[in-house]
């Protein structure tokens, strides 16, 4: 049996597309980590809620897919800020991730994850729901060698790039973005710059959760939407963030893409039934040989 | 300009400042002196609002600021210059300066002030696209002072501007602080370098164990035997002799 170069290319293309989605969620995890020094363990649930918000908006309310995407991002951002304001703030005020309060924060995140899953069961039910989106206006891409990329994948790639470019612009070229970076580097000095630090932390949470929601709505048409979808996504996004270098935003994206490719190649050439293992295999390899992650430069500057 | 009345403050249950009274008159340079762990930094934090007061009151420009948050105090013109090590190393010089003007809404005046800061510290203009982590110690000190000026302060508080700098650079920095005061900004300098600070300032406070131990005109303090004994530690030639032996 000869080696089929075209199918390898196809696996890589699909790997990149799904990887970019992991990257978007990882971006949110990294944002929160650099802002608060905590790992937000309920982030997978934000992704799940985002997917459900998108589903409800698209199916029950009947708005077009792009509007559902933006709506879901806004709703989830509000949910995230609410959770931060009501539950996390007392703990984050008591100190960052390296204090006793930081430990409490991790447990609080797990608890929030369970609470949100149960809330989702209550509101959305236990069935997996297909996300039928009308994407006829998106062109199907055909690569040489008869590789067909479905509309939902093309859309995912386009929107992900737009989101990343938007986030990059916001962080690098706006005054508020500068303030967010200042808070991420050092909160005490940010206070002395006259920055309203708690407000910026809310904003970080809102942004991160909005990004997770976008990932949820993008994944929706590829897979189905169900309450338990958040857990696996959290783990893979976490792997992506670590592979890329925790706290580094470009690292999160590249880590996500690497996880996506690795996973698809593993599923294709080793065993498809163990698809979800490969992300963690990559994670373990990276932790063994390059614990700071592949692009963990910014994290070092911070310390 | 700034009046501190019977201030008690600290961290959690730990009280560091035990009844501080201090005045900084408009337009002058006042220095607060003391060694490590005497409460200098705590007092600065209390004035800028990073820690709450347990007792007492702080009045700035005729307004009680005791209950205001740090960014609100800053908008009134009460600006703290951070220690030099607290520039943002992963940001460029210009980003650091822009951040200093974060609370300001007057864009045109801010832009003009950025140019003024560059005129004041030409080396910062040369290095404006460089990450501030790549600057020398003296340059970073100029950067944090410039960052303070960007907030258009009525009063500037400096936290150990001479720390970890070569004597020649310290002279340059202190000359700049003098220029800033001449331009009409009230200055409070917190220092360990007692001799330099007393030459620069008109009035001095000496803090120890969270209380003001001594205060007076800088000229008098510098020749006061008690100050000489505990801080100045003999003349320069004595120190040189001691080093050679």
C-alpha cells in the first residue's frame, strides 16, 4: 500500500481547523491565567454555554448564524463577568494564584464547573442536539488532490483568524488593551497608573468567556451540542495552552494548532478510537522535554 | 498641598504606621527618610490608596482623599512614581509612558506632554520603541519619573529614586527632580540616601518604627548631631579610610 500524500494533507488541514478552535479556548484560559494567575477550570462550561446560547438563538429565536455567534459571545461574556463578580472576586481580592486564596480559587473553579453543568442540564436537557446552520453562502474549498473542506470548517478558519486579529489589535493598539496588559503584568503598579483593576479583571473574564463561546458556536455545526462537551474541550485547550507556553497568547494559538494536527494524525495513522488520547500524549511529551512550553517566552518575562 | 493627620495603617492585623503627622507644602520638595522596614513604603501606599487607613485622615489639595480609590486620587493629581524596578519590562518605553496618562481624557494635551517628557529626558525619545526591560538602571528611573509626569501631577511622590544607582547617575536624577519641582510640581521624595535627599529637599521627616522620629528644615537636619550619628555615619573621607583598612 503506497503512502497517500493527499490524505495526509487533508488530515493536516482538518487538524489545523479544529486546532484553531482549541487555540481560541486556550487563548481565554491564557488570558485569565496571565491576568489572575489562576487556571479557570470552569472554562469548558463557558464554551458549552456559548454553544447552547448559539443553538437557542439560531434554532429557537431563528436569527442567522453570524448573529447567533455574536449573540452567544455577548451572552456568555456577561455570564462570565457575572460569575467572576459574584463568586471569584472575593478570592482574587485576597491574593493571586500563588497564595492560599489561589488554591481556593482552583477549587471554586471546579465547583463552578459542576454547578454550571447541572444548570445546563436543567435549562437545556440531556440530549445531544444537532446544530443545523445554514451556511450555503460560505464557499466549499477544494484543494488539489480532491480534498474537500466543508463550509463549517472554512467558516471556522475565517472567524478564528478574525477573532485573533481583533484580540491582537485590542491588546496592542488600544489604551484599554494596554491597561489589560498592565494588569496582567502587575496589579499593584496598574493601580498606581490609575487603572481600575477590578474592572479590567471583569473585562478579561468577559473577553475570555466570549472567546470560549465563539469556539462553542463554531464547533456546533461540526459536532453536536451537549452538556458534557465542556470537559474534554477544557482538557484539550489546557493541553494547547501548556504546549504553547502557559500565559503566552501566540503560544496558545500555535499550541492549539499543534494539538489539532497531532490528534488528527494520531487518529488517522494509529487508532481512531483513541482520538482523544493524542492531545495528552503531546502534552506529556512537551512537559517532559520542554516544561515551559514551546513558546513560553512571555511567561518568563513576567516572572 | 498634602496633609497627613494621625494616620495608622498596616496589613491585615499588623499595624505598621502608628500615628503619622506630616505636611507637604505646595511647590516645595519634602523628603521622608528612614531605613528598611521603618514604614516608608507603607506610608506611600496609604497615601496613594493601595492600603486602607485604620485611623486618621489624608487631605490633598483641600479634599479628604482617605476614602478614595487609587485611580480617583490619581485623577486629583496625587501621583506616585513607582520604584524603578516596577516599570513594565515587556512593554516599550512609549507604552509605559502612555500608560502613565491612563486616567487622562485630554488627548491633545497628553500628546503634548509626551513630547515634553521626551524633551525632558531625551534618552527616552531615542529608546521609545525599545522594551523597557532593556534599559539601564538610570534610564529606567527616568522612565518611571517620566511616566509619573505623564499623569499631569500636582504632586509627585518618588519611591527611592536613588536605589541601586551609581552616584553619578543619582546626581543626574536628583537634578531632574529639582527641575520638576521648579516647574511647579510639589515633590515628596522617600529616600534611604539621607545626605543627597537632605541636600535636595527644603524640609525633612525621619521615620522609624512607624512614627515620625524627627522633623525639620533640611539644612538643620543635615547638621544635626543625632542625624549625623544615626544616618550619615561620618564624613566621606572617614568612609574611604575605613574601606582601605
